C-alpha cells in the first residue's frame, strides 16, 4: 500500500489527511478557524498568515498522535490552498501586516496609472472595465496608496500557500497553479510576466517580488527540523508541488476528460473543464495550470457562491437555525429540505448571483426579480439563490464549451453544497446534464493525493488515478420537464438581466464609489 499526506487550506478550516492509492482516507483531522477572518472596517477581511500554519499544526499533531506508524509510511506531502490571498514579507521573510483575504471588498483609488497606449489597447478590445475592476481589487495597489510605509518595507509579495510552504520546508515558492490571483503570472507558461508586459503591468507589482515558481509534479522541498517539531510530521519528508483548490477538487471528483465538467459549490462557486490545450474560458481571461502536469483548467468563478447560502441562513432563517441546533445538523440542511416543496423556477423568482462582481461582468450587482402578490416566501428566495448559482454555472460552461469546441456529457460536483441531494438535482435539471456525486466529500484533499501519486509514478496519469481512486455515490439525471422550464427561464429571463441592467449597475457603482470616498475621508 502506498500513501501520502495532504494539507488542504480552506477559507473556513484546514484539513490534514493520509490517503492511500485506492482513494481511501486512512486518517483525517480538521481544525476550524475561529474566526476565519477579522474586519477592522466594514468590508475588510484580514487574517494573520501564521494563524493558518498554527491551525494546521494543531490538526497535524492530532493526526500524528493517533496514527504515528501510518504517517511514517507516507511517501510525500503536498498542500492545496484557497487563492488570491497574499502575504507581505520583508527581506528576512517576516510578515509585515495581516494578509488581505480574497473575500475582502476594499478597492484601490488607482492613483498609479498604466501607460496610455495600454489603456487604449484595453479599450479597443472592450476590456477597459474588466481591467479597471481587476486593478481596483488588487491588494498591492491599495497597500501602495494607503500603507506606503509597509509597502516600502516589502521585499516579497507571496501567495499564501507559498508563505505556508516557507514555514514547512524553508523555501518561499510554489507551483504557478497555486499562485492564482491579482499578480503578474502568465498561466499559459507558468512564468511571471516581464515588468512592462501589457498584462503584467495591470497589478503594479514588480515580478521580482514574487516567490520562486516551480513546475507541477516536482519535489520543491523537504520538511525541516523546525516544522517537524511544530507538526510532528516526519523530518525530511519530500514536498511535491501540486495545485490550487479548484483544480485539486476537479481531479478528486474525477473531472479529467474534456467531456466532463466540474462544478464546485464551495465558499466560491466555479465550473471548470480540464484540457491539454490552453483555452480561455472567456475572451482574454486566463485558463489555469492544473494540479498535475500537462493540463489546464478553463474555469469560470462565481464569487461568494455557496457563501450566499450561509449568508441567507444567518440573516433570514432563525427558526431553521434553531431546528438545526436541536437535530445537530447545519441550518442549510434544513433549508435544503424545505426547497423540495418549492416548484422548479421558484414561481418566477429569478436571482442573478453577482454578490461579488464577475471578471467578465465587472459592473454586475446581485439582483432578484419576479416578486408578485403574496406568492413568495423565504424558501422561494433560498431556492431562487440556488437556481441563480446554477444559471451562472450554466452560463460559464456554455462559454467554455464554445471556446474549447467540445460538448460536455456529464458534470461532477463537490464542495459544501454538494452534500445536498436537492442542490445536486437542481444542478442536473438546470445544466441538462447528469451530475455525478463522488463518494468522498473532501474532493480537494483527494485530488491533492492523486496529483502526488501521479508525480510519484504510482499512476501513469490522471486516467489511471481516477480508475483506482474515484468512486461515485450517486448519479442525478436531469428531469426533462423541469429542464424545459429552466431552459425557458435561462434564455428568456436570466440571460437578459445583465445586458438590460448594465447602465443601472454603472450608475449604482458610481454612487457606491462616491459613498465609499465620503465614508473614508
């Protein structure tokens, strides 16, 4: 039996596990963050990067205490991490300030301009607003404007997992797959953009500040004596570079063929397609290097995706929270049962789930339309949010299929939302495709293990790894009648919302920007 260690840093918790080459979790420990982040101002989300390491150490020590012999049999270790969170370090690798988490809503004023010729080029291809949004949401630019002293101290601008790697094996570096976010990295080549490249200049970051980038599947370090003391994990254990959370999730859910999409219902939702060919999911937006060699992931993300379900339960479902507490289940599980009483299409209530702006729709805001008389209750709203997320996933996969010239035959699903059969069935009905639910909920950790086994040559590639390690618990087939209803609502209603409200969203964005300036004077 061959086994490996996996660390999975999520937005809400960290998981440490031992997985064998049959896809079995031989040991598993989880440590929830309390709190996941702190806010010094409304909309701010920050966390001390060392906190993630400390929580991982707690989980790892429990794992070792219970399974010392098993841990010592592991061939390698790797980690996968949530994205778009950066750590500011000085020349001695000391943390300068808390990390700004990807959920953060602050925006830069864009005091630092990009050359006119580049601005003109973006305007010509219709990407001005997308570039502007990306720049406003770049933490590095906000820091340069608001914390000049901290920025001047900075020697490294490191993705969170790169810093956590430094804590584990003393090297500040990672694969390009684990460096997704607002930074000048070319995901087609896996190398930094040059300082004056048209795409690299957007973020205002000197590429020299980035950590070292390694190839996927290679050994990029070994656990140090210090990290052995901190975690109990074997000193000298080789660390293999794998990839980002969504890529590992897709692999762990078995979405490796070009005809199989992967839907992730995590804090952020996404839909992706694995391919040996680099295919932009939307024009001018990048595909990402996969967690295993030779593949890319074309991906469309819905920011604050399944987070919306948690938000709804906190704000509008106090009775269900009480019921869930009594039954010792999550409030969302109670709500997921209630939506079964609501008809497909939520009696005409339609949600556009842009609680966070989309890269290709930078002006978008969340919207809900279709209220009439006294037909709708809170369960209609909850179901409409789920349906809205699925409409957005459908929009994403249609774009990817068109650009990749493929047709998906089925969808694999993972993330917190995938626990619900109701959500799985709604996804199948809206996408019009069978939805395969994996046996293991921890798809990201499983994918991290599979990527390690591929690198260790235990398997010849992702196909062999999938045959040995991925099993499906259930297949949800689309209901033809419900699919017809959803097709109508998607084409005639959902798809028309953004184009018709674009000017309204622009005016609203201008208003909110002015209010932000007033509140921060």
